C-alpha cells in the first residue's frame, strides 16, 4: 500500500481587493470589528501600520495543538521546487530554506472539534480569528501571570491554518478580515489542499467512479467542509467521474494524540467516570462488542481500560491513540459496508493534522482488515481498493504556501538557516474558582460555556516550554516530527 506522495500544480489563493466597511455584502463578527476599527479594544490590530516590506517576516502556522506540526514538518523538509525557476522539480535545496516560522498551538482551548457539538460555533469562530490576530501581531505574554503582553515578536507575512476544523469554521472569517485590512496578507487552509490532492490522485489514475473516506473531527464533519469542497471543485478540476463520499467524525482521536486527560490517561489502570471517548454500545459511532476481533485493539500497558461481570463488559474505554485510530478506521469501513455502495474505497483523507501521527497504525490496520475472514470470506477486502491511499493534506498545503509567497515575491531567499518560534495558549491567571482543574487546564464546562464578543482574556499566548508540554508528548514529537522538534526544542533549552 502506498502513502500519497503525488504532485500537481496547486492553484494559488485568489487575492481579493480590499473592501470598505460600507460594503453591504461584508458581514463582520464582533472580533473582526474590534480588530479592524476599535482602537480601544485589546484586539485592535492596527493593520495600517503593517510592514510594507515582508520578505524577511516569518511564516505563521497555527493549530489547536501539536497536530499542526505535521504541516510544519513538511514545510521544513520540503524539496519539490526549483528555488530559481519555481518549477515543480527538486533541486536539492529545501524549498523554504532561510525562512523563519512562527508556530501557534492553541492547546488551552482544544479540542476544537467539540465546540460545534456544544453549540458554541460563534465562540469557536472567534477563537480561530484570535489565533490569526496573535500571529499577525507583535506581542506575546512572557508568562500567564502578566497583566499585559510585554514580549515582542515579529508579525507574520502569510497565515497557514494547519487545522481542518479551524479551516472549516474560520477560514472565511479570516479571509474577510484580511480583505478588509488592505494588507494583502494571504491565508491558506488545509481543506482545499486535501481536496486538490484527491483530484490529482483520481485524475492520475483515470478513475471513473471512486469512493473516498473522510476521517475528521466532529466539528469538521458537521461543517460538511470536505464533501462540499469536493463537490464545488469538481467542475473546476474537469473530473467527470462519480465520487462517493463516506464521512466519519472521529470522537477523541485528535485528543488522544495530544494526551488530553478526558480521552487518554496513561497513568490509569482502571476505567474512570470522566472518560469522554467512545463507549461500548449499539449506536453507529459506538464500540461494538461483536467487532472486537476486527478492531484488534492492543491491551498492553493499559491501552484498554475495562471491567467485566461474567461475559459482559460493564465498562470499556480506549486509552491509547493507536486504539482510537483502529476503532475509527473500522467504523469508517463499517459505514461504507452498510451504505450499499460496492465501489471500493480508493482514498482516505486524514482530515485532521493529528491523524498522520498514527499513519503507520492505520496502514497496518488496513492490511489486517484485508486478511480478516468470516466463514472463509474476506468481508473487508472487497471494500478496499488495491491501490488505497491515505491523503495527508500537509504536502499540498506546503506547496500552495510556497507558490503564494513566490507569486507575491515574498520568499526570504536567505542563505542562512531559518528558525522556528513556537507559542502555545495557557489559562490566564486569576480565573474564577472552578474554571481550572487540578492539572492547571480549563475545565470542560468552563471551556465550552464561554460567550463570544467580549473583551475577556481567559487564555493567553506564551512561548512553548517543557512546563506546558508533557514528556510523553515531547518524546512522540521527537520521533515523528524530528525537524519541527529540533527547531522548537531550541526554545526550551
């Protein structure tokens, strides 16, 4: 089985003419109004003072957590372009050689995928705009106890939303704000890049009918962003075949990668009451007892927490990212099997930047499913195309960013190595009792109970530190995204 590594020209994002506040077609949210026009607001961006010369400014990349580092990793290592001509030809020199980056992980406010489920879409869209405003600004908090951001940083020259859920819910707002700002700053999201990769694969293989699976967060799936974009781009891509889309919202998958305690707690040896991951049951998105042999979960190192009475499970909880990956892959294929569609699944889009961390597990699980038999019949093999490919949008996102910077003549073209400055969000100091748990994180009820449109600062952005990232997460990053880890670890020495 092959991992998608195809290349095609990626259409540049179209830059729109700056609009004025009187344009009746422009709808501004409260945070956008504050950023553009309210000089008394802490969120005022003062875009009129944005630097005119931008080549040496950093590239801004943000995500809800560490998953976005899979996108940054590609950007740090990419060599698909001739840096002299701009052609899609490797020249032995990293394409972003000499570029500086700023990475933001909004870890205090994750998981992003839950805001839609809690009917907090407006608040979530505001969070995404605030992420962008931080990178577009020149200040940061040195520590969460500061009353004001006293640290100074550079503004960024382009924004890359390395998060599918944030792209689905916030890209349009950020684009509208930037159009209004008159700066000409561009923003790139991962969803269009993933769909571009899909069409490149379908056209390359000359497929006339195909099934594509989409694994993403609840927020991304509820927005219907991937299927909508697939349908919208089909005429532009001049693809005349039929595309069947199977969507699956992966509850807890991204959170398990970032070791969110509500979903994975490696210190536990028995089930707990505050578990928020998938449970055993009969619903479409439940863990099915009869499918336990299919999931092929690992039980080692308390990767499954369970209790039984006789043959009955009284509790069954996933407690490792690998088991989340296996569960959601099987659930996606079960949805395909039950749909009645007999066209094999040719592509699976990893619609969350956290999921590529478990690519090896997903690939292994697919091979196990091909071989799985019931009464001598391989019931899953016929659902899987022989050339099934996982699509990681990171590659196409990186190419699109490079081409956008080149088109605007904003590549740094330094001869010295660039650097990465990384920031994360943490709870602000002095929150009301009950807002923060014993581990220092926002409680679930407080996190998803906040209102939008206020001047409240419940989280602040600070430089990344070992104080805020667990040793387990750092070890995982070192193994899976070595370029990103190497660059970021310099900040934590």
